[in-house]
């Protein structure tokens, strides 16, 4: 198994340096193991992020209609333990923006059913999806009309180049945390 010897090695790798032992490239995330003599492409991109949901139809409507992310696939894989849950039976819906690399997977567990509850935002394991948006104030207003709950209204700051950057955090209809960012 290839790994970093120290936290310092991991930090050097993030900064683009080569770490002794294995040959690594930050740009291509390539690692060559001297012991195995194999060139392995590590992470090559983002594929999707998933949320476990209760009301699959409502959640598809929200992401598809409110955020204009199109449904690209819907599957009901055979029961099995692909997720580490023996005999799990579930339905999956994948949504993705046109031309985007990263998508959203909505997972509805039929058996065993999902227990109620969410993690607090500051709890270990809590997660959110972040979206780049073109008009944060307009999106915020439109989603508020749809009764989407926000932590705060959009907050903006001036950027060094004379632009502005805005941010706000809402929850989707089932309480999963989202983040919207305008500007760079």
C-alpha cells in the first residue's frame, strides 16, 4: 500500500513537491509505487455526491425543477450489499447539469428503510453540496417563495479585483445542507 510517511509529506504533495519513496505528481495525481512498479492514476475527477432521501419524487422535483439540474439516470439496482448494507434494496436517481463533470445521486432505501434524523452542521460526518450560481439574490428570492429554508440571506463582500462574492446556505426540502456561491 502506498501512503505518506508524515503529515509533512502530505502537505508537500498538496503543494506540488515530490515525496521520497513513491514518485508522485500533484498535477496528474499520479503515484508510482517502487515496490509494485505500477503507474496508478489516483483521483482523476469528481463523479457525484449522494444524499439519502425519504421522498424521492419530491427531491427529484426540487433539484430538477428548482435548481434546473436534469435527471440523467434512474435505476433500481438488484438487492445486494454494494453499500455495505446486506440485502439493501434501493432506488437511485442521478442528476447532472449539462456538460458538468459532477452530479448528484439521490438514494432512496426501500429495505431497510432509512431512519429519521440529520447531523447538525458542525457535527463530524455532516456534509453539504456547494453550487456556483450566476444571480444569488434572484435564486434566494425564488427559493424563499418555494418555502426553502435559509440560514441567512445572501452575504456579499468585495473581492480584490473589484468584483463581489456572495454566499448563502439553505436546506433542501428534506434538510440536507446546500451552499450557493456567486462570483469568484
